[in-house]
C-alpha cells in the first residue's frame, strides 16, 4: 500500500474552513431541516406507532423514549454520510476542487482529514439538533433522557460521525460513478437503519443480534441508548471500544487509499 | 549566469501501458518565460502536473528548485514555491473571488493581516477589484482566468505554471491576459507556460520546447527555432480541393521547400517577391500572399502536421 505522508492539521483545518465558508452562506436555510426530521420521526413513529406498542422496550416506559436515542444515532450517521459521499465525489471528480487544493502545500492526507472533521461537524449538527429536541421533550414532561449520562451523548455522536465518515470516505475512494451511491444508501445505510435496534430489538430475527454485532450502527445505537439512560455498563463499553477500534483501522487505511487513487 | 529552477532528464509519465511523456529533457532558467508548445494530447498537462506535484514521476529525474521531485519527499516544500493556473476552471464556484483567495491564503499559511494585504495587491494587479465580491460562477472566462492567476500568485511563488492560459478565451480577453503576463515578466517572474497557439508562444516565451506525442521535437528561442528549421519567408497560394495546378509546378523550382496542405500551397524561400510576381503572372485568379515564417511552419516542418486544426 502507498505510504501515507502525515497530516498537517493546520491545513486540514483550512480545508474544514473552506467547507464552513460554503456552508455559512446558506446556513440558516440548511439548519432548519435538521430539526424537522427528528420531529417527524418522533411524532410519527414514537407517538403514532408507539400507541400500539406495549412491550419489549427494555427498561424505558414509552416507545417514544425507546426509539429516540437510536434515531439520534442514525441522524449522526446520515449527517456524516452525505458529506463524504455525494459532496466529496463532486469535489473529487466534477468540480476538481481537490486538484486546486493539491496545487498548494496541501496534501491529500490533509484533505481527507479536513473532510473527515467537516463530516463529523455535520454529524454533530444533525445529532445535537436531535438532542436539543429530546431535552425539550424531557423538560416538557415526556422523559427521554435521564441523569448525567446524557451529557456524554455529544461524544458518542462525534464517534458515530467519525465512523460513518470514514466508511463513506472509503467507499468514495473506490467508486468511479456517482450512481453507485444509491446502492450505498439503499443497500447499506437503510438496512442498518432498520436492523440496528432503532425501532425493535433485532433478536426478533434468528441470529439477528449476532449479525448486527458486526455492523456499525448497532453499536452506535447501543451506546446512545445506554447514555440516554445514564447507563454505561459492559455492553456500552464494548460498543464504544468496537467503534473506536474500527475508526483506528480506517484512519490508517483511508488516507492511503486516497493517496494511491489521486496521485498517479 | 543561468540558474536552473527546473531540470528534467529522461522524464516519463505513463497511464497504464500508454506513455504520455516519453523521456524528455529540459531546463528552465530563473526569470524567464519557458514554453511548452504542442497540439492537444502532446503531453503538456501531464508534464505540468508532474512539476507541480499532482502526478507521480514514472521515470527519469526532475530537479525543482534544488530538490529531487521524483520520489515525492519534498512535495510540500516544492508546492509552497510553485503557483499553478490549471487548464480547467477549478475555482470554488459558490464562493466570491475574494473568498476563493482567502481559502488559498490559509493553504499558504499567510497570517490574516498579510493575507488581506496580499489579496488587495493581487486584485489590483489583475484588475479584479470591482469583481472581488462576485461569485466565481458569474464571471466570464477571462475574469475566471485572472482570478486563477491571482490565486496562483498568492503564495508569492518562485515559479508560476500556466497550463493553456488563454484556451477558450475570446481575442479581447486573450490580449488582455497577454498584457497581464507581460507585466509579470517585467517583474522577473519565472513563468512556465503551455499552449497550442504558436502566436502566444512566439509573443510570450523567451525559450520553448515543441512537444509532440510525448517527445520534444525542437527546442530554443522562437527566433532560433525559425532560423534553424525554416526559411525566413513563405508564399502561400490558395488551393481548391488540395489539387496543385500545373502552373504551380514551375514555381516549385524557385522555392527552398514546398508543403501541400488541403487548402494552401506553401513555398518556403529566402525572398518572396519573385515568387509572388510569378504566381500573379501564372495564376492571376488565385490568391497568393507572402508572410514571414512562424512557429507554425516550424511545427509543420518537423512533424508534417499542422498545430492548430
Ligand atoms: N489521467 C489520464 N489517464 C489516461 N490517459 C491520460 C490521462 N491524462 C492524460 N492522458 C492521455 O495522455 C496524453 C497526453 O495528455 P495531456 O498531458 O493532457 O496532453 P496535452 O496537455 O498536451 O493536451 C493524451 O493522449 C491523453 O489522452
Ligand atoms: Mg493540456
């Protein structure tokens, strides 16, 4: 594998700043949908479907409170994924944005890390919007968060964001056509969304939990659900460690795949 | 004393099994405008990309500002000292001219006050002050190119690489850009320029190489190349459907060399007056004109093809 050449974090930050400059132009327009989507799911699924659900919500009293942390994890996943899929592909292949960056002291490793930081920022924007709404519900008398563990949720969201940003970046480094992203979303992210304990315990299916254990969102959901209830036991610890380990491996692999792909 | 800022020996670029740059040698001196003249697909962009470290070197050596570039270990240092105006428009379309420059100022790690000062300076140099707040996507081709040049100069580079800077521009914008580039030349900037316009190469370049199919086929100053490869003047006679009229055969004896193109007969000579007079006598209804030879003729002489289609 091509050697990686080390990251200049100041330049990675400069890449982040470029994205922020573009985002800031329309940020008031961009930020609102981040609040609508959670509300839609919480009301539709939580209150709508939840009306018929009475059992199996291990520990929490309402279906609404059961699905809320998982939905928050999924929103962090989505926030990170958009940035490193369509957006990054366009900058790579159509707009030639990275070609321009690379003609300065910026190296491909700085770009990959800058985009990663930006994707995590987007994941946090999505996830924190969700968290604000959950806190609002809780204060209004519909408990969805309990105890100080909720304060660690931003960290969990950042970890989920990092994980999915790296997975998306790896995919983007491999694809040659933008059409393949529909598969990434429908055959990868959507199944994760459905089968990662967000809406129902996945052990409802034979080997469900065993298979899900090997997939990333399952751990994201387990961690956010635990923290929302201020629970940090073995399960949560294992899930955090699982995500950190996969992130570490991808942090090694991803910059190298980009160097090999770009500098030919 | 000619200090070499770039020295290439046996430089090679391959894409799979295809060799785009096939073992070329050249030196670029500090303070000169050095040109790469060649048709589309000759390998100009590939060579530029190796120089500004966007592409790997697949063979040979490439010294840039005293560093060996081929192994990639000094890329950051080299890139900090080379400004690039790429062939395609890769400005950030959603950002203003000024914002585009601000983004790059961070890449060159300019402290903020210095960045602001430098950006003002460059907007002025390239006559972009009035467009500073226009979004890149709203600019004309010429203004975009000027913005790219300002961007390329932001890091105060020792070498400015311009890949086909006037391709796609209208004649007015081309002349305007030539004027900007001449202003840079007067400030002793080292310019590296590719073009497939021979008049551009002749006008701007102190020295140049003619490149075709990845190989250098001629090198020197425009005047040297013309003196070495072609006679001083050429007489052009209009042809219809590539057929050389029998009357023209007589003229051929008076020319040093003859080229038959689809639409013109070219008669190379030391003096044209006699040929013109004879042509007017033998073929009064055909247009004939005399002109001084150019790099276009040099290219035709060496490759047997025309440079611009
Ligand atoms: N990334 C690439 N992959 C494969 N072939 C390429 C690539 N870039 C350029 N080429 C080929 O290499 C040759 C030289 O291209 P280029 O350096 O762009 O020439 P020029 O700039 O003189 O027009 C052309 O035949 C072109 O098709
Ligand atoms: Mg080119």
